C-alpha cells in the first residue's frame, strides 16, 4: 500500500531492516490502509522530521496521521485499531484475549531482538548465555503457540503475529551466530514462521534472511566486532 493515494494522511518513518518498522508495515497492509513510507538514514543522519516527531527517543518507527506523530511500534499497532475501527482488527474483541495478546507481543518486543543482538555481538560465556536464553525464548513462544496456526488462534493472524513475523527474517542470523536450528529447537514455531512468510502482508514488508545476515555482517565490521 506504500506509495498509493493516501487519503487517510498516513506516513510511516522507518528503516528497511528494523523489525519494529516492519511490523507497522505488516499491520497497515493487513488493514488495507494506504500510506507513504519514508526511509530514514539511521547511520548517516536522522531527518529533522524524525527528530521533531520523536524528540524523546529519536527512533523509528514513527507513524504520522495527518501530521500528528504516534511513536513505538506496539503503540502504533494499537492506534491503528482505534483510529480505523472499520478495518480488520489486529486485537481480538474479548478484553481478556486482548490483554493476553498485548502480553505476548510485549514479550516478543523485549526478549527476541535484545537477545538476538547479544548473539552476534558477544563472545565467550556471555555468548553462550545468550544462546541458551534465545533457545528458551523460542521454546516459550512455541509453548504459547501450541497447535494453533497463528498466535491469534481463532481470531486468525493478529496483533501477536504482526509483532512476531518480522523476527522470522532474523532467524537465519540467530542460527548462524548461535549455532542452532530453529526448526530443531522449536519446530512448531518454525512452521508458524513459514506460514507468516506466505502472507502477502509479510512477504511485501520484510527482506530475505540472507540480506539481513549480510547487513549484520557489515554492521559488525563498522562496530569493529571480529
């Protein structure tokens, strides 16, 4: 939907490899909302628009709705449900189910990316700890998924799935630096990742695992990590 006529006044500031920006793109696609996408140069200089829109953290993603900024990816997903109630809801209607979905999206938000970054940054015992922690995180997510097709269960692809799907493009990087296989340690989760990748909203919003892996390799060089 990016680049189409934008009657709803939606602009998303992001960075191509960021799972936080990608989950917003997935949500916008699931809702069928046209928007303008603005790629930020996080290494060469953040735009004045980004700095004005998120003066506290100065981070992407930022959603602008008729010029008014909404910050933080999970907040953006909830905002889209509230601001566009006529579109397919990401969150279920039942209050308990909504709270449950928010909990697991927050778990993904706080656990996966942080632990994954330690996998490709650290060595020795800290690296071994990060590896063990990542495997535990994946198995915890698999236990929550259970036998469901998606985390949304009867609701279908929803809030937690939109939060989770961008992480699947990073699995290859985590596997290579962590020396494990997601399919072996959490086969049902790996199958869910594959199903997510088959959705048009996901396929058009994330990049290939190899491209992510190459990006991390270049980032390691910039950071002086051998």
